[in-house]
C-alpha cells in the first residue's frame, strides 16, 4: 500500500477572459419593482430603530428595576408576588407589603410592588413603573381596572415592558374552550398594546403558589430583559419609591399635641437624575410639596454580588465566585419576613406555634424576632464589651483588666490657661497653675496637652537655623503677620531696629525656595483641608503652605479610621494675625518704604491695569508677577524662588535662571504669543479628534449651515457628542472627593438614601398604609411656580358624559394630582381662542387652567372622580401640555340684539342695543347683521334718544328684522388649585353644582327666560295670483295659464260605485302580488345594471386616462423629434441660403 501511486489530476481548463465591453443586461436586476420594495422596507425598519438620542443617566450601579403587579381584585396578584419572591430569594413571605427588593443575577436587582385596586395608586405606579405585569382573569376577561390602567400608561408614558399574565385557566373544562379563550384574549391585548405583546399563562395554584415551571419561565424572561429607552419625564427628574418609613418626632411634642406636625424619615433607592444635597424641593403625590431637610446616603441593604466583589477587591478580601442560595438577599422592610415586621416605630413579632424566649433551650428553632428578644434579654454591657474582654477596634487587642497604677486620667475639671505675651518663653513653660495637670497624691506633674505656643509649630523659614554660621539665629519680620504667631516678638530688646531689618533678609532666595517647594496648588487639596472639622484655620494654612510635612498630615488611613471616631476638633484660644480682619503693621516703616518712587512703580507693574514698561506684555497689559524677560514656558513664576527686594533693589534669581536675558521687542512678544496660541489650538484639536468641538464645527452650527452627513453619520455624531460630554463631566467629578462630589453633583441614582422631611401633617402618620405606594419626586425650580397652563385635551371615547367649562376636573400632571377648573376653547380662524361651553365630540380642543407650570409636551390624564362607586369608565380626558404662561387670551362670544324703528331705504335707526352714546362710540364701524342675512355697519350715535344709532345695510331691511352684533368678551380661568391629599385620609373633592343640589335636596332654579315655551306662530294668509287677461293673452304657449271650466253635473266616474266580488277580489289581489314581484325583480335587475354600468364607466375612465397619457406622451415624443428635425433642417438651410445669396451677388 505504501508504494501505491495515484494518477495525477488533469489540468483544469483555462477560462477565456472577457475581452469585449461590459454587458449591461448581464448585471441588471431581474425584478426592479421587487428590489425597490425590499430596499424601501429595509430602510423603513432601519429608520424605526433610530430615535432622538437621549442622555443615558443610568450609573454603573443602577437602581433595581421596579416591577409592578397590576390587576383587579381577586385575580391573583399577591399569589404571583409570593411565587416570584420564593423563586428568587428562596424565602416565603406570608403577607408581602410595600416594595420587595431581591437580587436576581450578578449585576441586577428587581423591586416588586403590588398595586392596590385604587385609582390613585394606579396613577402613581404608572409614573415610575419599569416593568408591568398585567394580571388578567382568563375565565372572565378584561375588566374595567385593566383598561383604565392601560390608558393611564398611554397618557403618562408607556414603559418599554408591559406583559400580560392570564390566571384562573384551571377553571376551563374543555381544552378547545381554553384554546379559544387564550387566542381571543391575546388578540385583544395586542389591539391595546402592540402586535406580538408577550402573554404568559398561569394554570392553577399549588400549595398557595403558582406552578414552579410557569413561574420559572416568567422569572427567566424578567431577568434577561434589556434596559428600555428611558422616558423623558423620568430622565429629567429625580424620584424614589419609598420602602421604609419612620417617625422621628420627639415624643414630648406628641404628648403635648397629638396633631402636631411630624418629622419623618423616608428611605429608598434613588432613581432618575441626581437629588440635590441642599434644599431639594420634592413632591409626594397624595401629601403635598415639601423641602427635604436633609438627605443622607446609607449602605446598600441589598447589594449586587458584583458590587460586593468590587468592594472586596478594593479592601483586599476574597469575594465569592458564585451566588449561593444563602446569599440571595431579600430586602422587604414593610413585609412580614420570618415573623418580624417593622411598621413605623412598632416591631411586630408573630409565630404560629407560640413563643419560646428561653435562650438555654436546645434543639429549638428560633425565629428572627425571637432571637432579637433573646438578645435584648442579656445583661447590660458597654460598647464593644464581650465575655472575652473589651475590644474597641476591629483587629485590636482585647482588654480584660486595667491596672490601678496605669489609671492616670484626669479626676477634676480642667481650668483655663492664658498666654502671657510679654513674658519670657522659659517662664511661660515653667509657670503652671497649681492644679493644672496634677493628680492628687503625686509630687511630679504631667501635662495633658502641650502649651499654647510652641516653636515647633512655626514655619520652616522662622525656625532657628545654624546652616550659615553655625550659631543660633532667630528670624525676625516686620510685622506679626510675617511670623504667623500670637506670642509677640521674643527678645525684642536684644537687637536694634536696623540689625533686625537686615537680619531677616539673609538667604531670602533659599527660604523662598523652601517655602514654596512643597506647596500644593490643587484646589481639591485645599478644599479638603478647609472642610476638615478637626483642623483649625491656622493649621489648614500651614499645611497648604507646606510648613507641615506631608507624612504628618497623610498618615495611615486605615489606622486613623477608628481614631477619628473619638478625635476631638482642636480649637486655639486665639487667632493668628493672618486670621485678623486688620493685620498689625509697622506703619512708620511702610511710610518710608512707599515714599520711594521706584517701589511704587514696581508695585504698579503687578496690576493688570498698568501700561508701563513700553507696551510689553500681553494684549491686556498684564505681564505676570515676574520680570519681563521670563521664559515663554514659565508664565507663572510664583513659588520658583525668583523675586526682587523692593528696598535694596537686589535681584534674586532662581537656580534654573542664573543669567537674565535681554528684553524682547514688541514684535517678538507678539510672535511668541502667536506661537503659543497655535500650539494650544493644535493640542486641543489633537484631543478632540472627532471634530465636534473645534472652531469650524462650532461656527457651522452657530451659523445655521446644514452639515452633510452620511446615512448613519448624523445619528452616530449626536451620540458621540453626548457621550463625550458625559466623559468630560465624569472626569471632572472624579477629581473631587466624595463629600465635594455630593455637594456639587448631588446624590446619584442607584444609591440607597434616607430623606428627612419636616412639618408633615400628623394624619399621614396615623393613616399610613404600607400597601399604598409612596413616591418622592423631585421638583424643578420652574415647577414650583403657578400660572396658566395651556393644554390640548380630548374627552375619552369611553367616558359617558361630555365635559363642561368651569366644571372641576382632577388632573394628574407630572408628579402632582390636583383639582382645577379648566376653560375649553378652540382656535377660531387662527385669530382668536373662542371659548367652548362643552368639549367637542371625537376631536381635540384647547384648554386653560390655573396650576403649576410644567414643561410642554408632558402628557396628563384627567378624572372627574376617584371613587370606585362610579360604575363607568373613570378616565374623563387625556392630552398634552402646549405652553405655560402667566397670562391667557380666551374670548367669549357676546351677541347684542336691537330692533329697527325707522327705515330709510338702506339706512335705518336701531334701538335697544346700547344704553349710551359712549358705548356706541366704542363700536363705531363694527359689522352688524340681520336675521335674514343682510349685512350692515354701525355709523354714528343719534343725539336723541340716548342709546340709538344710525346704521347702513346692503339692502332695505324690514321693520320685523332683528339686528345683532357679534362681540368678544375676554375671560380668565379661576385661580383654583386643590391638591389631592389621599394619604392624609379620605379626600373630598369639589363637587359639581348638580351634586350639591342633589345632596342638599335643592330644586333647580327655573328662570323665566330660560324656560321652553311652545312656539306660537300666527298663520299668514297670502292672496291668490291674478294675471290680467291682456297679459295672459300675450304669454307664449308654454307659459299660458290653462284653467278648466268647472262641470255643472257630476261625471259617470264620480257617480258610479265599484263593488268587488270574491273571485274578482282574489284575482285582483293575485295580480297585485305578481305585479309587486315583477317590480321588485325589475328593481334588482335595474340596480345590478347600474352597478355594472358604474363599473364599466370607471373602467372606461381609467382607459381614457391611460389613453390621454399615452397620447400626451406620443405627442411630446413626436414634437421632440420634429423639433430636432426642424432644428437640423434649419441649420442646413442657413448654410445653403448664405451660399446661395453670395452666389446671387456674384452674378
């Protein structure tokens, strides 16, 4: 086999290369129309995928998604909630109330909340829900509450994930009926939501829960969903849904007055945008507007495994590799969890088998509540004390006993200590009060703290130095502010004034280099030191100047964590001269110093307004704080050791610049600045490679020029701009520490925080219901203002009654729910807004009401009543906000009627329309009209009687005509705003007038002019038309009047009486029936022919249109050819004619 040889393959034939031109038919489309439709469809699908780019405000640690379970009562909402909690947390909650947060995966959490069957709760839940589980009774079908919630979602903002869940499917006995019910309900849900909406099926209940397989399918679908597109309102407002409530009002205030205003703490995950850390305005639907007293971030009670792993990695601890069953956390503070339920300030502990609080019993399982009580029964111990000893800090040594001789603490109150300025330093150290720092029974004394003034606290340049001469020299300054100490000038008598003035100037360059060498110019470091409460202002200044070593101020962070807990802030008895408002100076020396002109001139160059120096420097006249011959890279020489002594004129240069360069000319300075600007511009363009912020792009956008983009370039460009701005913001905020970032940026979404609110009505605490959702929504500054809101509104097609102007209506707009009195109007020929008494049928109209100013394009929903006693559809209207304004322009039609009392051809005198000539003067030139339609105009008021005027008309009017004037009267909505406060108890809205009369038993007043009376019209008699005989004789034959002579005797047909017999009657009846059948058949035949004739007519019209188009096309083609032909013939004729002419002239 090894020696077997295979036959070689034959060579492939060489393909002939195409040498001719490209054949266009070979590359043509087989069906161009089909290709066009496919391309259009793919482009439409691609365009539907694109939306206006929105800023993604979700942080890295996003808040839990809010899953709401909505449905009518008795449909199985609580059972589904228990099943989902059991599926995720492996824990059973007997009575779930309020939000329940569970960890579902490594980076995801879900918060479940059951929506109660109240319209207020449904409205609030619709504004914050991320995922909606719509419970539907499969055996009954869609109920009114389900349709109401769907319409509320459509008006306020439909979330991206709405799923239907069918329950009670085990009540169907026949499989065919079950299949038909599923199909019918599925298509009905699709018609309300969208085609292809998901619908889950839950067959029955087993052991109080739904089957595990069906719940598992639903939970898997919830876990793998992506983040939907955020709604505009939620993406621009901060909000949170409360999962914990606590009353922190002082008990003495409640004892004095039970109805006093309370202070409460609301806790929950922050969502939306950032909450402001200072005076955040909030609105709680059902409670009112408040200002958050304080907001504090708390540790996450239900962190994700990814978050815990990141924390463990940062702290050096080992994290988990998988999510164990025991680590699946559950956060449900309002629910009955393991027999423990927290309700306000009360803690309820329940157990079915009774309680056992004996801690010594063995083999007995204690619940969480029992373990809490057993722990409270233990003996009273100090903080950190255990059986093994006292341990204050984690990882520290446990102290079991304290030796008596080591107990050297203070036994009495410390006395005040005063610093003596005029005394000697040694005397200050030795003179101590008798009882200061002494322990009774001891001869030697100890100091608990160091003296008020110590030389070690001074800066480096003021300490004793022996570098130069080896002897101890003391640094002096001209004033107290130079020393930075309150102890005064030591050994002032040993030196005279001249020697001290020269002594402090020794080695100034070295001292300045030492002083500014370690100086920090970072704003964040200075801010961190300034806001450190453990440091005084003097210590902050010295640390920032670099007088204190970095090792002293940094230290070990981990070791100082526990020490800072017991650290007391240091406060000096007095302030240094740097903290004084007026420092102490030697004014005689200052007068001598500034009397020299050179010093004044040198000082003037330090200000930006100076122009001395021959025009050198920048364009604004500012040449920095250094010399004019500085290097171009070193613009700011503060801290580099370069300065000039203004008294002696001595120049001190830094080590980097030992030799001074000659001054630059004006041209060289300008050239240097131009190079510097070009370098900065090049560096900026290098950082901004996308080109969205460069000069050309900005000028193009500001100039309004349209940029040319490709198919997807514009969309990607907008997203890139948004992302670039986000990166810039994050980079700026990362430079700050956590406290500064909270002060500037606020509390980010995703963090768990508590919000303290003061002056809350006591009814909120007494009527608190954990099943009602409590939402805290952030309010912008403009939304606190009130004015007139202009809306576009439409009555819901399922609402039975039409809406009337000035009838109270409940609005759900933004976070607020309030009652107002809207006025409906419509645009009348785009010239005015005319008031409508009622809303029109099946169309939108305008509305105006007084309320909080909300941004345009915000959706809202209206109700006439929240009561569940109303059997009909409770959503009255929906719409959007058009504009907000402090004023409004709505006019009401006003008809003024009058009657003519004297008529002169086209002129008439009108009365009973006005009361005075002043009113007539206001309406001079106004258009009037009679009932018969004759138009006219008001001319001038008559002198007598008052209120009468002269008017002209198109034609002569009758004395019985009524004349009316259409005028417009401006009206304004009532300033009525009634917030819905259902969380304080039963809220009563403003009632309609009919409801008040019905409740009070009042009869409707009947006005005399408003009653309906029978119309009595006098019968009018018209005379017969008489034509003269002469005129009748001249009429044409067709128009002649024919009159028949009346017969004197009755005719035969009038006199005879026809009496039909039986056989004749049956024959005539049969004939009548046959005639009727024949006529009906003929009518149907005639109708059929009419239909065919109409179809034929349409066909002929279509053929005629095609024929006309073909003839038009042929005519155009014919004349196009004729034009070309004539044009060619004309050119030839011109040439021949010219030659012939020339030939004739030759002859």
